[in-house]
DNA sequence: ACTATTTCCTGGATGC
DNA sequence: TGCATCCAGGAAATAG
């Protein structure tokens, strides 16, 4: 499974939520499967929440385009598209039963982007979004919001029960914030200078760093020995260096684990396994710290549950 | 310019 | 068993 249903690891139930490592894994899996494929037609559902760009604009950008690459930017999945030759766009047969919105329906809607040479389809999975490569006969899951019919005969489907995910198109998508695995230590340290907000909130702020979510923020803070409520500006350079290293370590470990499950999980119904990092604090309230046995604490910071070891983190 | 809080959304868990 | 309530999360919107 990807992130649309719980999976079981021992006795503990986890939702696989897409943060940087999961999105990286998903993007790599998709790149393997759909790079070079042609998007023949697009169906978009009626729910408005998942569509950050107008439906007409999304359909127009995608239909007839070829997927030249798939990559991750922060928590976003970016599909780089080679635009269709103009003549190709108007002659595609498509299934009647599923179509609701296509570029032809709204050809005169007046949205731009057609002149751009680098159009991109941007997908944010939110909490429960998933992208699935499946055969056309595969039953359409509840909460399917987009179906891309590919020239290879398969379909790429976007499914998202809670509709926190977002679909949009762009021409030079650049995200916000810095990539945690690319930023150097000096810039990382500078991000927190003068910030009174709790370090946990700063880590979650996508305008500072992109791709870090609730789980990896908690895990990185544990590895750095820093309590989540500490004001960012009060943390010494030495401890920020530990945070920098801890964050990179935990993200890289999780990506490596993802790499081992990459082959299965975006196929078919998207419910294949996904190896999960063994959390040290996240979701372990009351359980003994893996280092010192002290019970893990849970507090709420900016509306997000935050877990830490009161002994190991100061 | 920052920071904190509220809102969106479904379904699984929990409580009476 | 049934029904109401709470909770999870990212990020945009709102308020201070």
C-alpha cells in the first residue's frame, strides 16, 4: 500500500504518510514506469479541492504530452512534460463513460501555458494521496480524482480520500525553501537565526526547508538531542550541526528503505508493501526510549503531536 | 516580517 | 448495535 490505508508492522498500526523519503521513493517508482509514456487523455473528477489549477488548464497541459521525467521537489512530485505537437491533440478517441473534463471541452476557456516549452504536472499527495499505475480494467477506487490514459495502455490514477492532495500545472516549478539533503551546514544554521518559533515548527515550515513533515521532524530532533519546543534561535550552532546531521541521516535511511520496496508499490492497486523506518519517538508515547528506557512524551505544538524523550532531549 | 491559530477532509477508533 | 465524537496530517487562510 502507499498511503491510502493503514499497514501493520508488528502490533503497531501506521499510516504511511508521504514526507520527503516517501515522495522520493514514489517519484523514483513512477519514473521507472511512466517516463517516455504519452498521455493520451485525461479525466478529472468533480471534487474541487484536489485541483489547484483550473481543470481546463490541467487537462490542456497534460493531454497529448509526453512524460520526459518524474522527480521530487520537497513533498511535490514533478512530471516534466514535452508538449504535444499541435495537430496531435485533436484526434484522440476516448472513453465516454469516464470523461468529464478534457481540453477539448474547454478549449476556449482562455487559460495559458500552451506556449511554454516546459510544462509540468505537479502533484502533492497531502496525507492520503496516492498515484497508481494500473491496467484500465482495474476497478476504479473510491476517491479517484484523476485518470491519465497512457499510450502504453496503462492508466495513471490519482486517489486521495481526504483530499488534502493537490494537482496543478506549472512552467518552472521551484517549490519553496531549501532541500534538506542539498543545503550546506552554514545555510542550514542561518535558517533558524532570530526565529522565536519552536524548532519543531521551524522544521515543518516549508518556506525554510522543504519536505520535512511531522514524523521526520520528531525523529531528527531525537537524534540531535533537542526538545521540540526549544525556540529555534536559542539553539547553539553545535546543536544545529547535530540537527543537520541527524535530519540528513534519518531522511537518507528512510530513502534507502524505500528503495527496497520501490519495485512493487505503485503498481496495480497501489497496496503493496512499503518498508517503514523503525521510529524512535514518533507514535511511541509512553513507550520506553530505545536509548535510555525513559517513557516517550507527547505534546502538541502548533496543533501537531510531537514526541520526544525527556531524558535524551534537552 | 513573523508567529500563532483555524480550516479543510475522511475514516478508523473510541465512548456511551 | 448504533450513533456521536474525536483524531490524524500539510498547507493555505486568517488573525494578531
